[in-house]
C-alpha cells in the first residue's frame, strides 16, 4: 500500500540512550508534506494493541503516530 502526501526524511536523535541502542544519530521517519506527488510505499501489518503500545513506548518524544487513509482506501 502507500501513504499519499507523505515523504521519507531523517530525524536527528538527541537522546543518548536511543543513539547508543541504535548506533545512529539520525533515524528515518515518514513526514506529511501534503504534496500530491509524494507517497511512501510499504506493507500494512495487523498488530495487537500491546504491540502498538510497545512501539509507542520505544519511540522518542519527537515521534508521533497519525491515523491516515492509505492509497487503497484503508
């Protein structure tokens, strides 16, 4: 599927624990651009509430989770 109006970008990570865990100072993120020519393709996974919470707990404060309508209409 794809997220229309979004693009991949890099986010600078300032949290030393996250940098130590990942070994990277910049992490890829998907960001809303609103541009009709932008789209990010990927795979949709069905996950549990616990798995979603685990992912939210792992991420730094600069991340956020958004509800979007995918290209397929999902």
